[in-house]
């Protein structure tokens, strides 16, 4: 089928932004924080081996995702959970293994994310998630997602540990900023694309902070639930939400125009 004969409405490969999108996003980012700690610390695999293993699994998951011609909740959210774990591991490796301070990794990841958005817009003339229907657009999309998770990990740790605010306070601060962004969007003061990406970026450090608060020992300012219990709890909630999305078809949408290139 040629470009001139393609239908006007082409299935989007990523979900529409609905209430359950944000619920599962927060669950996924929390799992990314606790699961990375569980694999590398509790199981004793160490950061390098855990990073290699989870990166390999992520690559397989993304191949599975790219083979889809429309949004499939189980496939898409599996990739999000895995990319959340890998993004956390990238940040942890730079800080814990290579000794880079959080004050360095946070702006570096911010710059990498900004460069991704600049390249994406230069090539596609849009950053909208409502028109992800080509390989190139989806590649930009997942690269941006990866950097949001790595940035969120560093930023969350910077606020809670580097500045000494504690996990709960840091999570509340990020939550308050997200509320301001949501208010600006609904009041018509902020573009929808900008509001989405700002909120998406900030949910990562918010979730990471709450994940650490739940899993870390009492002596370190957490609730002491451990990485096993916290990860299991949130993975169960993610699975239940994915089942709901699959049955209700919530989040499915069609792009409005045919792809270019």
C-alpha cells in the first residue's frame, strides 16, 4: 500500500493519556526503583551484571513493542516497567560505580533529554504522543522515555538524599509541582504537549522517592517494607491495571494523519 492510499486514521502505537495511564505510570516508576535495588543488592547480582541482564531483556521487550502496529497494553507497559528499571540502573552505575555526583548526573541527563526533544522536533516537527505511528517517531519516543527515567532517578536522589529532604518530603515536593503543571494546563496557560512531558518527567522522581520511602529501612528514613514486598505489591497493581486496560480498551486511539517517511 502506498502512502497516498493509506487510511487517514492509523492506530497509535502508544496509549492515550487517561487517568489510569498516570496511575500505572506511577506504579511502574516505583517498581523501577525498588526492582533495580532488589536485583542488584538483595539478590547480590551487583550493578554491572544486573544492568547487562536487564538491558538485554529491555531490548527484547522493545523488539516486541516495535513489532506491534497498534497500542497493546501488556506489551507497552512491559516495556515501560523494564525501561524504568534500566533507567534507574544507568543512573546508579554512574553514581555508585563510577563516582559521579548527583549534581553532575542530573544536568547531564537533563541535557540528553533536551537534545532528544530537539532532534525529534527537528525531524518530525512535533513532539505529540498522539501521532506515534512510524518507526522513527517511536524510536524518538522510547529514547525520550529512557532519559526521563534516568533523569528522574538522579533528580529524585538529589532532592531526597543530596539535599537531605528525605524521601517522603521529596516525593511531596515533586507531587506539588505536578499539581501546579496540571492546574496550568487545565486553566489554558500551558500547551498540552509541554504539560504532558513535564508531568511525565516529574512523575519519575516522585515515584522513585515514594518507592524509596516504602522500601528503605527505618534508620534511613523509610518504612522498611523492603524491596521484595514493595516490588511485589506494585507489580500486582500494575498487572491488575493492565488487565483492566485490555478489557476496557481504555487508552486506545487512532492518529489523525498518514505517516511521513
